[in-house]
C-alpha cells in the first residue's frame, strides 16, 4: 500500500478551516481522510477500517479530494463537485465558450473579485479548480482529463 497517513480530527478540522476560508463553505464530511507523501488528501468510506490490508496489494485507496501546499488548498475536480454547492465565494461562472476552453486545458482571461484558488462552474456543473492571478485563471486539468470539444 502506498505511504498513506490516516488524518486525526485536528488535521481534518484544519482542512475544513481552509475550505471555509477559501470558499466560505462550512462542511462536515462523513469520510475518513488519508494523506500521501505528496500532501494529497484522499477521502474514503470510514468502513475501510474493517479491511485487513496485510493480504492486499493496492496502488491507491479512496478518491483524490485536494492537495495542500504553500499556495493553499487546491481541490480536485471531484473535490470541487463536493464543495461547490456549499461555496459562497471564489466561484467563477463560465459561459459556453469559456467552458470549452477550460475543458481543452486552456487558461482563461477573467476579471472579478477572486483570490487564490477558485471553483469553476457552468450552469449546474462544477468543472474543477484553477488559480486566479492577475485577471487570469490558470488551468490545472490534467492532460488525461482534457476534452477536445468541436
């Protein structure tokens, strides 16, 4: 099993604090939280504690939720879909053309009252997370998840 640390309540509360500070979302998730050696946070069903891992060979466990580093907390696409509906700030609404550019992996020119990492949204769909800086949103969609729309 990869080097994963089970987070304690204090560490989980710190994640909740960072989410509330960045997106104004008060959350309490019913998941277990694991952290790898790259500061990536994964969420898992709490029933995972009932499994004997000594007889299993695993590459990963859970769903990638976010990454925490010196720049702040950056949500995965799935993390943005969990936090987005509860977020009160740093949500960027995209039109059809901006959505196409974003899904293709392009950065976006966007003016607004945003700071740090923002959640991108088109209609009711949450598309992920980008870093807002100087009127631009930097795209973090991985190459394997990009879509070439016609």
